C-alpha cells in the first residue's frame, strides 16, 4: 500500500478484503459455510477486524481431510497451478492458484528480494531441497519479475553448487539455513576462500535462525544474511521479510492478516506477547484460508521501524506450538511419521525417538528404534531388508530423508 495511506484507511481496506474473502469462502466452499453455520454466524456479522476472533481456527488436518480440491473456492478451470505438500494423514495437502493469485505472489516475492537489496543487476541462485521445490519456482518468478538474472533451483552437490556460485558470479543465494551452514563448512574443508565469490547476500528460508548463527555465517562467508518467512499452505514463501534494520520481519498484512494466540487456549494475545502465529488470507482467490494455525511461534514487534514501512513486524521464534520438526526447511509431523512407521513395520506403537541429524552434508530425520521381540529375527539380512524398505517408504511419505538406527531395549 502507498506510504501516504493513513492507518485508518489501511485498516478499512483490510476489512473490505477480509469481508470479500469471507463472502467468497462462505458461498463457494461447503467447509467454510458449515463452520459459519455451526457458530450461528454469517459473513455479514464480521464488521470489524476484531470480529475475526468469532470464527473457528483451521489446521493442517483440515487440508488433508478435504483432499484434493475440497477447499478450493473457484472452479478447476480457473486453477493454473497446483502445489502439493505432506499432510497430517494419508492424503497430502493441496493448494491452488489462479492467474491473479500467481501475479500477486510474484510481486510479493519481488518485494522481499528488493528489501534485501536485490536489483536488476544481481544474479540470484536458488538452492532448495525437493520439499521446497515450489518455493524455488516462486523465487524464480519474483527474481525474473524484477529483472534480475536467475539460476533456477536444481539438485546440485555442495561442490557443484560452489562451482556455479563462483563461475556464474552469483550475488544472491536463496537457500535454507541448513544448506548455508553445510556450504560454509564445505568451503573451509576444501580451503576455498569466500573472496573467490561475488556473493553479497544469502536469503534464508524455511526455519528461524538465531543471531549467533547469522553472525557466524556473515563473518565467515563475507555476506549479509536476510530472513524470509513463508508457509507452503498459505501458500508460499516471503509472507514476511527482513528490512535493512534486521530487527524483525515485516508481514505483508495487506495480503495476509496475522494474529498471535495462546496455543493452549486459542485466546488472542496482545502485541509483544509470544504465542502461535495464525494467518488469514486477504487476497487468495483460489484457496482462501481463515484463521489457519501455523504452529510457528512468534511475537509482534511494537517498536516502530526505522525503514518507514507500514507493515506489521514480527519476531519469528525458534520454538513450535505443535509436534512438528523442521528438516531442511520442511515441516514434518512426528505424529504422522509414527503412523507411517507403524504401518511399515506392521506393529502397534513402536518404541522410538526422533531427532534431526546431519549426515553426509544433508539434514535427515533419524529414528532411533528400540528392538523388541516383534522385530527380532534370526535372519539379520531379513531385518536389514525390512529397515531398508521402511526407510525408503518413510522418506517418500514424509518428504525428507529418513534413517533408522536400531537400539537395545531401554533399561
């Protein structure tokens, strides 16, 4: 929105967009209509932004339950792109875009790149894991929209990535914190000096990063680090971005309406209190989401920003309000992995621990599985085959590499 727009005008415009979204969802999506009726409400009852609290929350289970197109608010003929992400049940979660949605998202990503200092003179290299491939396309589109040169996302080894960074004179790298740290370690292991590169900045996506890690990356790689916040379900990267002040992320709250709630009670918290981030789309035509619980912990930053942006600012916290784990920027439901494990092994409630580990230059989900009489086999090769097949099955279902480590019974 224009900088000269008053706060009252901005709030009124957001309310009008919210009312339009609610009316479209009520009219076209049975799920949303029924939830209004359950609360004995209609969209006309929402006459202020504060009235949003009257509506129930959505979560990831609703996306899987209404697979594939049950939450779409437009006919399939108007959908021009469909994204898939791991769900919380047997079905994945699906989000869709109209042409208008893609145009808005392209501008939003370009805006986040511009806030990081990217111009048409830069070369952007995108290095994201397969689970964030959709985000790779979004960053490609946003970079091309602003006139920058773009090296699209592709699966490259650390050494190949470093070669492209050097030879193509990349100035901006878009990647996950895990890969940035792996790249840094690889460069120093290979005795490659960061001065060989033209790299000016790294834009980190997928998970929050503490200031100590940021400072370490900046010092050793001679770059500026910028953080973007995104969510695959709502539906993509750069919902919020850092400005030059690096003291929080500006949320594009003219397109996405944020709330912070107490994750235990659902009560909306006041500015400055930490809680779970809840998001409502204001512009998405194909896939409107209303009070979607992200599971991400955050707090609104109340202090004014020196950059002059009118966007609300938040601090993204390295905590979670749900039983998810972030592996290379991809949210993995540990409860669902347990269900997958039960099905693969054919046993009920296997005794196991799950941890994020680094193996061979990449992050994995390691499952430490306790051996019991059900799993024990006189034929070691049969057990090894079962573990190999289980790892492959869980890797496909969870969307991240899975490694199983067998443990002795707990004492």
